[in-house]
């Protein structure tokens, strides 16, 4: 696997089975003879349930069970789905209304699960669902982000779920009062549907009062805890597994009603039950992303140095609190509130609102893309109003290399950084000097060209600790058990590669095991760009333990002092001895001696601090003013990910993240009507980026090794999206500015861009 040393772009070992149809996804591995589940879902966005008659469905051919909320309660289940709330500015807690697993008394969004039908076949379950008699007294749908409207929950009479703040508001106001210049901008961040390649699904089975749920998530341990609590079981009575997973992006990290209902159906029937979402069903019910509007403002001194920053945000939570909905746009947004700029006087105020839409939660970046988008849109607007080059305005305000470690206004400890160096490299890679000529050439053809810059930083999130278990097997192979969960990122490759780097064990003899709560007792799962950093830190600790134990064993076998034996990542060596065994050879020696206690090792390790990936994205767009079509012509990324473990996998993560950012910026937009009906519930109505919509993406690594972990690396999983939103949007705004467009908001679909241009033309008359 490794030809020339460490940090090599090793090809992904898992791709062969994925590309040849041998992937093992949850719908592939459901038990033979499992019954099929179908959910009857609310057809209206808001109403009091006046009729729910499932008797005909229960009598339908092939039907074994129909569950309602009353049935779940009668079975003794805790029907409340888990959620996290934040503290309000006055010290009280954010609203925490019940979110039941199946609708109870009222429905609050189209697609909310009302009943589960279980039948021999999928078609029988679908047919039975058509027999359910459902009626509701319609209530007005709450669709805007303002106080008032029809109340969704008694706990939030004005539909405001929380009123959160961070910073010294009085001090910030004083800084604005004496500012030489102030710049303010309203920034909208459109809602998206995650649309992972594989929709959500699960199956459940019970054996001897023990529950097993297999689901396509981003980790098994949180789900295990939730299932344990819902059913009142001991931890030993619940097993959760994740097989291959076709994309997660934060959406699949969360728990959902279906997992509990399918588990209860399997318990009630004593047979395994399976469920797989259909695409429109997923669009209606998967957690959405983004959906907020912010008003942001800078205070500047006479030298264009930012002296204060404040943001006022209103965010959409959907109909209920999802698992992390409240923290996403408050505490997680705050992690990178001031980005890479040296400003200490900041204030962030966030209000969260309930609406009659599906829940909003983490989507690739979880609060950090939202924060950087607002900040970097405002930076470009400020440069225009101040008459300063946008690249130079950023340089003026960068945190300087000699200021690190740097504590931000919101308490994050940035360990290292050299932002000006990366910006310079980005200008070179993007051929910034040639932009004027490209713009002139397009103008001569009647086209508009714009260039947009975003300098982003993000904070890796999640549990800073992780464990790794390494087992030397009888057949001469090695198994490493990990606490994260691949959703397609290439974990099997990078974990085997890293263990091979550290031990000399051939990577092809290493197997990676993940996603089984019986085999791995604790883990943090995947999310927040944490996986490789935390998991490899744990691997290092485990390798150190193996080396220590094997050294002591060899010393005893060779009659030497342990201090005379060294290990050089390939072989053990001792002065004066020609015995230089590999780790695999020492394992075989131990096995031959009956020392099975030396063949399995597990260690946990915790990161001493977070890492902060950062970099510059430069986008160039070409717009046809006659049609409003936006074409991404050039895209350049210069990233500081610290030391790269596998450069090819890192670049792949950047490409995927950029594609998701471009998708939101140019094409994707969730649309509900005034009654809460989703109008973009198929791929006929919801546009997703295709290969032809994307330019070639130039990626350059300009590392400043992190001091927050032994590898000097920084997480890369979400960075592409964090930088892409503002880079593309600033490029579009740059192209439209000369035509008088002063407010350009995503998504930049042809119709919306054409309307912006027409509106500006009319205003100029």
C-alpha cells in the first residue's frame, strides 16, 4: 500500500466492493422473512386530529400490526424523542415541548408519522395505509420567522423556542457608538434537503428479550442509549449496528421516530421488521439544513480595522426541537463567529422559531458554514462600501502568526495559523492577476464575470476522546476496532494505512471493524470533522501500548533489558542481536508461548485541544444576463489541514464539500406553500448539482501543523462546504454589482438572477 513513505495518496480499498455492487447496506442485509413497515404520515401541516381509524388497515390482507401513539404508550414506552435545549438570555431554558414518536392529538408538519403498518410485503403495507381513516381540524400554518401566529406548542406561546445571546452587548454597543464607519448587511441562508445517496432505513429483531437494531447512521452508541431509555432496558439488552452507509452529512447522526417504532413492532410480533424510506418520504421527513436569516454589522476605525461585530439571527427549528436543532445556530455558530479576524468585541443574538415544517438540524458543517457565510458576505460588502480591496481588507484584520495561540472572543483557542500566507498562495493559484483580462473578454461577449473570495476557519467538534482496539488474529491478520463510522469517506483505507504506517504491518493484512455496539463498547461516531483526528490519536496510544508490551516480552525471550530494545515502525531491534522481528512475528512468538494475553490491546486517548482547519476559496462565475444562468468557471481552494494522512482522501472530501456548497448556492432551495405543503418533494422540483454543473476544483495544501494532536493534522470533512457558500455568493454579487444589484441572496437560480437584474434595471430608470 505504501511505496515512498508516509502521507501517501493511497487508493481506497473499500471502493472495489462499492463499485461492483458488493456493498452491504441496511436494506441488503435485513433478515430473511422480515416483515415490511410503512408509515402513514400527516397529509396536512397543522391540525387537531379528530379521527384516526385504523381498523380496516388492521384487517387488511397480509397485515400483522398497526401501531399508533396510543399503542406505544400502552406498551409502556417513553414516547418522547430526545433533544437538546439552550439557555435563554434571561437564564431560563429554551422551550422543550414533547416530540412524540407518532403524532399525538395534533399533527405539526406534512409527513409527520401518525401510524406504522406492518405486513408480509411492502405492497400490502402500502395498500393497508390507504385504508386508514384520518381527519383533522385544520389550523393555520406557521411559516415565517417572526413572533406570533397559530401556536404550535403551549411551551412557546409566540412560537419562539429560545432567545440566546453570547458576548458583552453593552461593550459592543459602545464600540459601535465611536466607530469611524459602520457596515450592515442582511444575509439569508436558504433551507436545503440533505438527499444522501442512500435514504434512511433500519431493521429490528428481538431474541431472548434482547433488541438488535441495524440502521444506516453515523455511530451506534447514541442510538443504543436512546433505545435503552425508550424501552426501559438495560444496556446489555440492546445492540445497535451500522453496516455500510451511503452518505450521512450530519442528517443521519440524529435519531428519528422510525427506529423506535420498528423496534416496538418487532417486539410485539416476535419477528424481524424492516423499513426503508422512499425518496419523497425522505424529502418530507429527514432533518433539513440551514434556514436562517441574519443581520450582521461591523464597526471600523479610521484604518479599516474591525473594532466590533454583532449578529442578530432568526433560525427555523421546524415543528419540534430535533436532537441538536437549538445548539446548531447558537453555540455551534459561535465557535467561529469572528472567523480568522482579530476582534474581541462581539455579540451574537439568536432567536429560534417553530414552524410547520420538518425539523432542521446539522448539515455538513453544523453551524460553522452558517457563521462563516454571514461573516464573509459582510467582509465583501464592507470592502465595497469602504472602497478597499476585499483581499486587503482581510489581510488588515487577520490574526497574525505571532498572536498564536489565540483565544477568540467566544472562547475558542486557535493553536496555530498563517492566514496571510495561505491567502497569498490562493491568489497565485487562482491567477488573480489575470482576472481583469478574463472579465474584459467576457464583457465583450455580453457576459458578466465575477470573482469571490472566502477565507474560512472551522472547529472540529464532537467527543475529543476515542478508543482503538488491535487484535492479532490466528491467521496472521490484524483487526482494528474503531469508534467512528464511515459514511463513505474512506475510513477503512485511512485507518489501515495509519496503523500500517505506525507498525509496519502490511495494510492488506489489516481489517477495520466499526459500527457494532457489542464489539466496540464506546465510541464518538462520525461528525464534526472529528473522525481521523480522534481515531488515529487513539490508534497511536494503542500502538504505544503494543510496543511496550511486545518489548517487554522480547526482552524476556532474548535475555535483554527492555531498554536495549527499540522499535522503528517496522521492526524491533536490539544492539548486538541479529534478531529483528516484525510486530506480526512477535505476535506469533507470543502465541507459540501461550501468551494470548499479548494479542489484544485497547487504549483510549483524548485530544488535548481542537484543531482549526482553515483556508481560502476563490470562485469565478460567468453570468448570462439575458437568461440569468450562472456558470461556475473556475474554483480554487488552498487549505491548511496541517499534516495530511492521505492527501487523496483529503482532496476528495474537499471536492465533495465544495459540491454541496455550490449546490446550495446555485440550485438547491426548499419551497413550502403557505399551507405548509412541500412543493420540492421530488427531483423534478428540487435541483441537485450534477457533474456538468461543477468546474474542475483546484486543491492545494499549505499546511501549518496543528499542535493539538500528535499527528499535526486538522479535520477536513466539512471544510469544503464551509468555504464554498460565501466564495460562490461573493462571486455572483461581484458579477451583478456593475448592473446595480446590491442584494444577491442564494440560491442563484436563473430565474432569481434574472429577476435581480430586471429589478436593478427598473430601479435605475
